[in-house]
């Protein structure tokens, strides 16, 4: 049942006081803290390399952000995209911003591969039933992702300071 059918409940969820992300203080599955967001990932991901950026402060829409916050989020997106691409070597990266079930600004990253379950179609995580990571693979992905994020962030800072 759509959360939108109960507009009173939907409006309640839109406030930071009742937002599921804000109530926990931070999102689950944090891999790294970036400038404007937390980078998260989970072992039961719909595909290898899946990540999600979750804005640190409560906002719902991109137009709710200040110009500086929007630029910082875009830098976080660029850093994440580059790091995931370096590690997973996808054919294409899909980016999705919804917020229709959790009204807190977040961006999904889906690396796409030849032969993936959604080839030539949009990603539908709900239809994945088999684990995508073998034993130890997810921990190794997280380790590589953290290393890549640190390297890219340091490189961006060096270029900014130059």
C-alpha cells in the first residue's frame, strides 16, 4: 500500500522528527563519511557494487538544498561514482533518486554489467532473491571502496589546494 494514500502519515514522515533516517541519527551500513553525505552499502545488495549516498541533514528534494550543499552532494556523487567504477568496471552506472518510500534525500548507485539480471531494463531490486556476494566478497568490496574514496578525496583536495 502506498504511503501516499495516507497523506497525514506521509506529511509526518517528511519531518525530520519522524524521518526513519533521522530517528536513527545516521543511516545503516555506513561505509564512509563524505562532505555532504554518508556512503552506505549492504551485503544483501541487488547487485555487486551497489551503494547509496544519504544526505547528512534532513532534506527531501534537491531544490531544498542550498547551492553549496547541492555542489557538495554532487562532489560526493562524483567521488562515489568514480570509486565504484574503478572497483567494479561496469558497462554503465545507473543513478536513482527517489524518496517516495523514505522521504530523506538519497542517491542509489547501480553499476550495470553485461548479463546482469536487469540488462536492457531498469533495476528492480525487489526481484533479486540470490545473494550477489560470495563469502568475504562484500568485506573486500567495502575495503576497496574505502581505499578508493580516500584516494579520490585526497586527490580532489590536492587539486583544490593547488
